[in-house]
C-alpha cells in the first residue's frame, strides 16, 4: 500500500528546468513541493554528459535565480578568451547538488526523492521499493516534457557491425590514440568533439565529419551579460530588427542576418538547413573550419568494417577508425502545449533557447493572482528550433511574451532582478529598465508585424 504525502506541488524531474522552477517557486510563494527524479543527483542530462562538456552560454545566467554559478569572471585564455566563463559539466553537477542541499532542502518546504520512478497518477516508487502517492493541493508540474537526450543515454540509431569501434563522446578521453576519427552528427555535441580533438593536437586531416545537415549558429559575443558587452548585445538586437525590416522573404532574412553577424555558419558555401541555437565563439568557428573532410550524404544507416553506409551511398573507411556517435535530439522537440492547465503545469521555453530562465518565469507567473488564460498569455511556449524557419516563428512567440511582460510593472521588477535574465545584468535601476522597455517595445511590435507578413508569403 502506498504511503500518502501531501504537498502543494508535485514536480517531476530535477533537471535544469525542474530545479529552476522549484527555486523560484519557493522564493515567490509559501508552497510546499515534492520533487521526484530518476537520477541519483539533480541536474538532469548533465549527470550523463561527456566529461569535457561545457556550457555554451555564459555561466552568469545559467542555473537558478538564488545562487550564482561560477565567479562571473572573464576567461583570460583559450577559445573563449575575453568572454564570460563557461562552467564545465562537473561544475554544473556540483552546483545543482549544492542548490539542493544548501538552498532548497533547508527551507523545510521541499522534499526530494532521487532514484525514484514516477508511475503516473501522482504515484512514484523509490529504488528501495517504497511506494508513495502525493496528495497534490495545487498542481502537478511536468519538468520532463522537453527532456534532453544525449548520446550516452541510448545506443546509436544505426547498425554497428561487430568489430567496429563506435563510442559516445563520454568514452573518448579514455581511448588510446587512433589514426582516424569519424565524428557522426551535425549538432553542438559533434562540434565539441571536433574542438576537443583539435585542442589535444589531433591534426584536422585525421578527422572525418559526417554531417547530415549544416546549421546556422549564434555568435557568443552577442549573448554576453554585463555592461561591458551591452553595446555589442544592443547592436545585435538592432541588426536583427534591421534585417527583419529589410527582408523580402524568409530566405532573404537569413542572408541578411548572416551579413549583419547575427547568424554564422561553418562553411559559407553550404546553405544550412538546421538551426538549434548552438553558440560558438569566432575562435571556435575558425578551428571548426579546419576540418575539411566533411561527408554530406545524409544520415548514417550502418557502420561496417571498412565502410560507412549512408542515405546517399557508401564511403570507405580505415578498419581501425574510431567512430564517435554524436547523434541525438538534444533538448526535446515535442509540440507546444499550454503551460497552465487545471491542476497541471507543463514546463516549456518562454524565451528563445533559455529553458532555465523560462522555468523560473513560469514559477513567478504561477505566483500571480490570475486565471490560467491570463497566465498562458504571459507564457506562450517558444518551441525549440529545428530548422531555419523556426528562427522566425520562435522570435514571434518570444516577442509576444516580452511585450506582455513590459505591460506588467510587477513582473518587470522581478525580471530586472532575476539572475537568469541576461538583460538584468545590464540594468542599473528600474527607471533605466523602464526607459529601455519603452524604446524596445515599438521595435518588437514592428518586427512581429513584418515576420507575420513574411511567413504568409
């Protein structure tokens, strides 16, 4: 028989979104929370990530609102030199563990059940076999809807013949040196693997990069926090507005965004057909361009001794090649659904490619005295992008949210102090923020009107 426990909220998933939501909810309300997760520590996909992974965005606005991640310092060497530090995977995992032990559990309002499987209908079972049912007074919160899947969490999605060495990136640091490496995948994980190999002195001509698609990328210089980078960030915003205003079609829009430095691509001769919010520095981009042996013949179907079978044919390979599987969906791509429904919250992004910030915003909106229709208007889901067209659609949705927030002084005061809000690092006071919003709002409305017109063409 299940033991019954009571709480205002049952939160399923202690990844980046789940923990950010609980952190903000506890700060903004007197709610009690039961937090259930299948891992043995908080952090979600970070627990399973490869050892050399780092954040792609600055640590300064990642994690939770209540605790700083890192030291808010600038890197003085390496390919991120001059930009705010990027926490390693180990640092991120340690950070979430600290948030849980030192910030959330000591409130006495959060009960955390790691190594527990959620069974549905407010039931979960611990590793030890204890069954619990949560009597939820307010809402069940699904923090797994956009679960991140990294290569180590499942086998390759193609056939690997016996005798062929194919590993996830997690195993790469423990492998002896090979003459040839084949990197399978086109996303940020594959970029990380290429950069890791190059950083350790592996010559570019020893690498083969299998890319089913090429991707548009973001410049890390344009997503930096703090007054030091305010002019650059505002210039990027102005450039986006100018590109949207001048564009004659969606295809023309992306070319203008590239010309103005808002979007980047590794190979300027290949038209990208993917966009996943991947962020690189210009230094990293230069190194990635050193890898010239790129195979663009679709997805891998099978790895066989001495050859690679792809959608578009076969490629010969050295039998001693080490294959590194970097395929995977990354952050979830499930269709948008209302964030707030009776008795439930489904955590999703409400700002472009900012899941932790989005979860904190949703918690703050949940604390409002308003019905679900109003709350959903504050939190229109911004679907994580997959293809270039999504840049336009997600910009539309986020601009709607931002304009709604501009009209609410209480929400704006909270946003101006929220560590996870990159803009808050540039504000000096509420009056300056209000003045900035008054200048930006008309440009957001104009951008949305033009984007809607372009999407109708």
